[in-house]
C-alpha cells in the first residue's frame, strides 16, 4: 500500500462526496452508500491501519494524537484533501471548516466515539467549527476537506 494505491482505493468515495452538497443529508447518504459494515469501508479502514504500521500515515504528533495530510486537494480527488488522525481520549485543537468536513469514523477501541458519534460517517457543514473529541478509547478518523480548507484557531 502506498499513497497512489490509497488514493485509488478512495476514488469511489471521493467521486461520490465531490458530487454532493456538503450538508447534514450527506452523512445519511454516505452511511447508506458506504455503510460501516460493507467491503469498501472495511477495506479503507484496513488500508489506514496498514499505512500507519508502515510508517507513512499519521506521521506527525505523538501517541494519543497522531495526524497528517495524506492526499492534497486536486482534480483527481474531486477537489477534496484527505487527512487521517489517530486520536485517543483527547480533545483536539479548535478549528473551523470554511467549506465543510466529511469524516469517516473508525473506532480502534470498541465503543470509542468521535464527537459523540460511533463507527460510520459524519459531516460538518460549511462554516461549522469544533474541537475534535475522542472519548472511550482510540479512533481513527479519515476526513475530507473541500478544496483542502481548514482554519485552526489554536494548536
């Protein structure tokens, strides 16, 4: 697995997301189209774990809060950037989403929650903001940003 293979693996998801409005309905659409128990979701999740163990994903930070941009926004990804974070029982830095944020939540610890949500998809609409919070263990979160836009208000 490398970045090019990972990008190809994500193509059905990035194609779908980039063709939709980034709104509350998108999370429901993603949970129907790519449910947490289907092959696509599980394959992406396994690829994230493999890439982390291979040392090219989540290379910034330290245990408890590892992160990193995996794919820059481009035409190939429908103008979506892709980042992956590995968070454990943490409240992360506050940031806002000028163009929205689309998240794939993959608990590592059974029952771990990201912003109160379990395994599956969630969407933060444009101009929303939050402190990404993982409770009850460890979770990977793959997030896509339209045009790669994110504004951190604190580190």
